C-alpha cells in the first residue's frame, strides 16, 4: 500500500504544482493556457467538431494473468516518480512546442484527430502502460506475429499517421531523443485542448517498449457490450475508482461510434435476435437508419475500416454525455451500464448536474493519472526512431 500512498502523493503534488505553475504563468504554461481558456469559455459547438471520429474508449484493456502485479510493479511508484516535468528541457527544448504546433496544424485539417488520438492514448496506456506498444507494426520483422493494434475490435484504431507526422518533425530537430510514448501522451492532451477539453499537466520521460501485447489487448480491452461489473473490474485493477472510471468514460463526449460497436445492441442483443429492450425506440430507429447497410461492409485494413458508418456521440466536453445517460440514451451498452450501479449512477448524476465543470475537472485528473500508468523510464525500454518499428540493434 506504500506504493499507492506514494502515488497519491505524487499525483497530488503534480496537480498542486500545475496549479502553482499556471498561477505564476511562466513561459511554457501560459502559452498553453490560452487555447484552454479561450476554448473553455466558449465551448465550441462548431459543426465541424461533430466530424470527429470514433472515440470508443470502451475497448481498452488491463493485463492478463496478474492485474495485481501489473499495477503494483509497473504503474505507480516506479513510473510517475521517474517521470519529470519538461523532461526534454535540455535534450530537446522545443519538443513540447513542436508537438503542440504540429497538432494545431493537423487539427486544422482533421478535426477528428482529437478523438482518434484520445482513443489511441487509452489503448496504449490501458495495455501494459503508456509505452507506445500500441504503435508497433510488427515484432522485429516477424509479420506473422499478432500485434496489439490488431486486437482492437475490427482493427478500428486510427491516427497512427498523425503520430508519425509529429515524430518525423521531432526526428528532424532532435534525432532519437523524444519517445513515441511521450509523443502520444502529449499529442492526445493537446488534441483534447484543441477540441475544447480541459488542460491537464503531462510529465515526460517515458520510454518505448520493444514489444506489443496482442493477447493482453484482446483479453482486457473493455468491450462495447461489457457490463458494469466487468468495466469497473478492468479500471480498478489499474487503480481507478468508480468516480474516475465514470469521468474517463466521458471521453465518449466527443467523436463517433462505429456501427460495428452497436451492431449487437441493435440487432441481436445477448443473442436474443432482438434489440436491447432498454433502448428508447427513437434512438434505436436512428441507430438502425444510420447503420443499416453496415453489415455488408467488409472490414478492410487497419486504418481504412472507418469507411463504415458511425454515430456521432457529440462534439464538446460538456455534460451532454451524462445527461444522455440519465435519460437512458447512452449509445453503447457499456455507456448505459454506468446507470446500472448505484455508485456510478450517482457520479453520472453529479456530472450531469452542471455545465460540465465537475466532469472536466475529474476528467483532467483521471487523464493525468492514466498518463503515468506502467511507464518505462530511465534505462528501461528504448526510444524508437520510427514509432511503428522497434529499434533493430536492440
Ligand atoms: C477525418 O477528417 C478528415 C477531414 O475532415 C476526413 O477526410 C476523414 O475522412 C476523417 N476521418 C475519419 C476516420 O472520419
Ligand atoms: C508466416 O506464415 C506463413 C503462412 O502461414 C508461413 O508460410 C511462413 O513461414 C511464416 N513466416 C514466419 C517468419 O514464421
Ligand atoms: C458481467 O460480465 C462478466 C464478464 O463478461 C460476466 O462473467 C458476468 O457474469 C457478468 N455479470 C452480469 C451481472 O451480467
Ligand atoms: C444472435 O446471436 C446468437 C448467439 O450469438 C446466434 O446464435 C444467432 O444466430 C444470432 N441471431 C441472428 C438473427 O443473427
Ligand atoms: C467487427 O467484428 C465483429 C466480430 O469480429 C464482426 O461480427 C463484425 O461484422 C465486424 N464489423 C465490421 C463492420 O466489420
Ligand atoms: C460552469 O458553471 C460554473 C459554476 O456553476 C462556473 O463557475 C463556470 O464558469 C461555468 N463554466 C462554463 C464553461 O460556462
């Protein structure tokens, strides 16, 4: 338990530190504050934001055969203690600025990048920690070996190309210095800010894994049809409370849900051949309409499967996600399950009861915590020069 206590302390320190930092407005932080403040004071209800892609956080994971081990060994103590504020200040001082400006540029062309990277971030951190394992294309050239990114439902993760773009720019400036794991965490955070979400501090100094974890991902990524018991189990084995779990699922406030994720809820709920009886009829009809010919669409390769239809889950980091749950209008079965447990339902009600400020605060804290899960630091792991490939000489 000492680990947990320390982790809390570290986390509290980080939050406190970030508050102090933003109060005193040093150079880096005050720059970063602008997009956050301006977007939060005018929650961008732009139509463009509704073009963001599927987030579907649900489809994350925990670790097979030993969640306990995973958490105590790798998560808290080791990890967050060795991460640092502005780790690259000497080795690549422009690193965080480059990520931020590149993200702003990408976001200008693809609003959906925020939801894509948010989902990628969750998939990476939830499976064996934030180590960029989800970005690997194959294991040392063995094309037959299954890789983590293919374990996600219908291989629906996207945004790999965006990480590659950012990495390339960083490699031009500071070759071999900035890890893919840090890039993903920073880019996801910056994407959230660009989409009008809350700012949260990100420590850096993560290193990249040499392997990918297909089996773990397959086993432990929460599924769209998972029940609340299972969801809470997956999150608590990574140290998240009920409240934090509810806040993290709020990532579904933005993006789109691919039809493949609601297929069974709409057509064949728990094998009954009928829709989920709890689905309001109008919502069911909307889903059916939007996804009617989805069943005929072939799964194509990793990035392209999103030609499939999808349902928008919203565009802003406000309380609409929770208000929908209160009205029984969660899109995924797993979303609506948050109302099936007394404790999580209470949190949903609390988050629904204001303009989103409570949710945003909790979301920011839970994201900070998630970004330190199971990190490799110091001499562990490696720094890849291409995010999809392990360093060969290893
Ligand atoms: C993301 O947005 C771009 C440009 O707006 C669009 O071309 C692309 O199809 C979108 N991708 C997805 C997966 O929706
Ligand atoms: C990959 O799989 C193919 C077909 O199953 C097989 O012929 C080939 O030898 C395998 N390659 C490796 C490196 O295992
Ligand atoms: C919830 O899901 C788990 C795992 O899929 C299953 O073992 C359990 O029986 C389910 N619980 C309920 C109440 O349906
Ligand atoms: C519904 O699911 C069950 C169990 O997975 C399956 O046996 C049945 O054939 C499905 N029905 C339809 C109409 O797809
Ligand atoms: C996604 O995968 C599931 C199970 O593997 C399959 O039943 C479904 O048809 C797939 N959906 C799409 C759109 O490919
Ligand atoms: C939300 O409400 C709180 C208190 O009710 C207020 O302090 C805050 O400024 C509001 N935020 C937005 C974005 O409207």
